[in-house]
C-alpha cells in the first residue's frame, strides 16, 4: 500500500499548471452541480408542473447536446479550448438565470436548450484538454482525479444544499418546499457557475496549434467506425437505462420512503463522496486489472445492488444499495474516457469526445420523457426492471469484446526516474 500511495502522489505532482487550474473549475462546478441536481426536480414540481413535463425538461439538454455534440467538438478543435470553455460556461450561467427569473413553460424550455448547448461545448472540450495537458504516465490519474474532485465537490453541494431551502424559507417567510425557497437555493448554483469562469482567464489560449487542422467530424467518425462502435455501444445501452431512472432518484426516495429534502440531500452528498473516493482508487485498479476488465468487474458488481434498491422495501438496505451501486457503477467512468481518448489520433480527439458525449446524452435525452409517463401510470418497478436489463447487457458486451480471451496485464508499480 505504501508503494501504491507513493506512485499516486508522484503522478498527481506531475499535473501541469493548466490541468490544476481546470481542477479548480471542476471543484466549483461540482459544488454548484450538486445543489442543482438536488433541487431541480423539486423546483419544477413546486411551480405546479407534473412529472411528464419534468421528464421533458430533463430530456431537453441532453437532446440538444446529442444534436450539436459533433459540431461542438469540431468548434472546440477550431477555436481552441479556452474560448470553448468560456462560451460553454457563459451559456450555462445565462440558462440558469432565465430558469429562475422567468419560469414560464416556454422560457423553461428555452433555458434547458441553452443549458444543453453550453454543457455540450464545455464537456466535449474537457477530455481533449486533459489529454493535451498530460502524458501517458499520469493521464489516467488526471482523468480520475478530475472526476473524483468533481464528485467530492458535489458531495459538498448536496450536503450543504440540503439545508438551503430551510435557510431561505426562514428569511423569506415561506414554506421550505415553496418555489421561492427552491429558486433562491438554486441561485447559489448560478453564482458558483459564474465564479468557475474566473480560473479560465489564466489558462493558456494555445489549445489550438496553427499546424493542426481539426478532423471533419462525420468523415473521421466513419473512418474509425469499427473500434468506435465497440467502444461506445455499451455506453449507449447504459445511458438509455440510466436515463430512465437516475434523474428521478430524489423523487424515488421521497415517494417510496417518504424521506425529507434534507435527508435526501445528505444521502446524495454521501453518495457523491463515496463516488469521489472511488474515482481516486480507479487508476490503481486499472493498472492492476486493465482498463476494460476493471469496467466489467465494477459495473457487473453494481447490478445486484440495483436490484436490492428497487425491490427490497427496507430503507437502510436501500440506502446501502444506493451508495454501493453508485460507487461501483461510476468507478470506471474516467478510466473509460481515457481509453476512448487514447484510441484515436490527435486531430480526432474533439470528434471522439463528441461521440462519447452524444452517447451519454442520448439516454438522458430520450429516456426521461419516456420514464415520466410510466411513473405516473405504473410507478418505479418497471423502470428498475428495464434499467437492470440494460446494465447487464452492456456489461456482457464489454466482456465479450474486450475481456474474453485476453490476458490480464501485469501491474506496473515502478516510478520513473
């Protein structure tokens, strides 16, 4: 363990100054994102809208990102990472202002469209940027550390955010579950998103080299269709299953177990904390087991806990299953992103990040609008069944394509130099 820790610290110290600045951005956005995730559903319901409209609102950003992701990746390659980060971040801040200040149906839809545009441009820029700011030796550590610090920050957002409605309700003289209390609570997210743009000022603006032409998205995707299909089809299946269930987990705990907003906030916070710690462990497991094998093992182990969460009517067991499932299912995400980035050439990284973003956004775009009406008519049981089946299918495909018949790589613990 001492040698493993020494290897970890050694690689973290190798992070470049631009990468460290981006980690500050991830921290601020993680805190704000934790608050937003906790209260968005409650805010929309408190305005008098039903779950079916909520499902549409949840779907819109991912649907927009799905449609523009390839162009966003091309734009990121064309104008450089710094400008792309600024553009995406500014759109996200503006979208939240619209949502809070003018919450009519049309303006809520517009807000979610702008959120999808901004998030797509920002997210497809992140992976190529981290790739360019790292070497092969510490790359997996950087991707995992970024995911870890983002989710640990989300823990802080969930944990502190759970107390915000009561705080603002006391100041405003309204109910903690009123739209005003939720709106002021989510206003904290807007402030944090604005603050996250400040570190970007100090990034070098040379994300685009003059001698490097960005690859045309559709041509590049077609030329690498074989490996990209194997890499991304399992993620597509996961995203469809996750989109049915994950955006509604706060409503699930409220309706099934009658948990309060504060309790749900604490649960989500500890879930994010556990997931953040898991992300930090990911590089060690990836070196010991190999990237693909690690994905199969961790995601496969998460399925039984999803079954317990959905079908065992016991709150302590449900909480335990939620926490363990979240950590296991998301443990491999940064490692998998690293694998995707390494499989394409330098000029195609924006395209690869775009495709990966499209895959994840597809489920979030389509599934929630399907899940909402099903919940209204039948509850959560059919949602859990569909998600479990899709998770299991994805793990099986990863196994037969990337693990079966391949030898396990020997771990490398030697320090450089």
